[in-house]
C-alpha cells in the first residue's frame, strides 16, 4: 500500500492571506543566455526553452547578445505606446464601473508582450491576437475612438454590434478578429502562414494565447502542422501565471516550461522575460527572421504577470494574495523601460509626467468623441438591418425573404 499511486493536483503557491511565493519562477541573469544564429539547429537552441532570455539588468542597463540595440527614439515610441495602452485600460475599467460599457479586459503588466512584439514585426505580417493584446492595435495605428466605439457597440462599431466587447479586428492593419473561444488563434495563424509560404510571400504570422489555453487541443494541433510543414509562424504563449482563477501549474507549467513543448514538435522554444521590452523585441526579431529564411516556426513563452483581474467580471482577491503584484520578481514593463531610457540619458521624470498628462488628455478626448456615435443605452443605435450583411457573399433566398418581411413590418406603408 505504501507504493500506491496518488493523483497529483497542482496547487497555487499562495492563496489569499498568505505570503506571495514566486520561488517556482526560474530566472536567468540578464545577458546570461547565448544567442544562436536564427538558422541554428533545434539542438543548438535547447537551452533557450528552459533558461530566460533577459536584456535589461537590475541596474537598467541593456546587456548580452540578445540586446537588439534599438534606437532611443524607437524605445520612446515603445514607452509611449505601452503607457497609452495602460491609460486606455484604466479609463475603460472606470467607465465600465459606471455602467457605460458592459465588459472589459485589462492588459496591465503585460503591455510589452504586445507592444514590443508588434514593433519588431513588419507592418504586413499578419497578427492573430487574444483579448489582452490591445497594444497591437495601437502599434498598428488603430484609433482609440474606434476601439471605444466597439466597446460601446454604437453606430461606429467596427464589428457592427456582432461581437462581444474587446473582440476587435482591423483587417487593413493585418489584425485578425479576436475570438472568445480559447486557442483558435493558433491553428488560424499556422494556416495563414502556410498559405503565405505556398504563395511565396515574405510574410510571417504571429499569434498570442494564454498559458491556460495551451491545454486546448487547438494548441497541439497547431504545433503539429507548424512543425511538420515549417510554417513561417511565431506562436506565443503568454504565461501570466493565472488562467482566470486557475494557477499556471494546472496547464502543465510545474514540470517543464511551456516553451519546452516546442522541441517535442520539432520547433525551437524560447522562454522570454515578458516584462523586458528589449528581450521581447529581440526574441520576436529572431523568430521572425528564422521564419523568413525558411527555417519554420518558433514557440515562445512570455513570462509575465497579470496584475489586474482576468476581466471586470473577476475578483482576484478571492484566489490570490493581494500582495502578489508588488512581489512579482520581473517588475513592471513600463517602469523598466522608463528607467532604461533614463539610464541612457534620453528621458527624465519630468518628460514622463508630461507624457502621462498628454496621453490622459488624448484618452479623455477620444472618449468624448466616441460618445457622439452613441452609448450603450442612449444616443443613435445601429441599424438592425445590418444583421443581414457580411454573412454570405450572396444573400440566400431565405434571408432575402426574412429581410423583406422585416422591412415590411418596420415600414408598412
């Protein structure tokens, strides 16, 4: 009986009222990992799936082979975009609490995951985000007003009232429509990348899911196709430690890293400090160049922390310590990039506070403009007849009949 098997159930290291414990997060010193050539063999990349690619040290200097040597101006753009993302998030949560919008998902603490990656890719690379990468929209030039109108489901809603809040799209900017179904982005991105390779296009696809979503079948199916056909795709697992209230160990993060799943499918795995703007930028550049040279896919784990609740419907104080955010060992991506720029001598606290004030005013002005197109329960409303559009290339007879009946009931004269 002493040797009887027992079922292992993963447990979070700390619950409400307990001291936060991040000892399970395996760290590497900044600059410690070597950077192989982007065409290197799978064996030559083995260390990258278990170590942690970091560029910014505790002294805020950029060190090591992974330093992408980004120009100061571009780093300032990155800082501005991350800060705008956070202030936009804060404002949308505030208006949700006022009942002005129905639902919202913040990306606080994860801004570099989207912004740095988006800036490292080409503008015609196609992106398949999840619901916490709103920074990609800002990198690709989507206006705050358009994002707000989607949340309001008003007459300027890009989705014409057909999507839940935060499930944006921007086809012109090569941003695929966000789906509320978990992990669908991965096979879609792989399929798109395969199509680009078949057509001989110099494009890369990139996709983001949470670590909890890696337990979905779509994750594994996508990696099979990406590995077998060497699709030019970057598959990013955002390990923010929590899948709503479920600790990352439940999705399999206890035994090995999520990046370590890549080599099993014949794909390099990169484990990256997701709160280090320069590390995310460099790793994305490396994976994109590998894909463009015909060496196939890369699986990337971005180690970060979800500071806020999963959504405005979630109360994280019910399942984790309230002190966890301040105890997270990899810090805050905005503060780290800000301090790096100050260390370079190209940024100051005064400039930062002026930027905060400028962006707060920009967010406020965008909200005022968005309300002109209608609010959730007031102002102009979408035309219900839009329900018949954008579903079929040619409207089938049954829907033509239904539309005619609806029009007759609406205007009997």
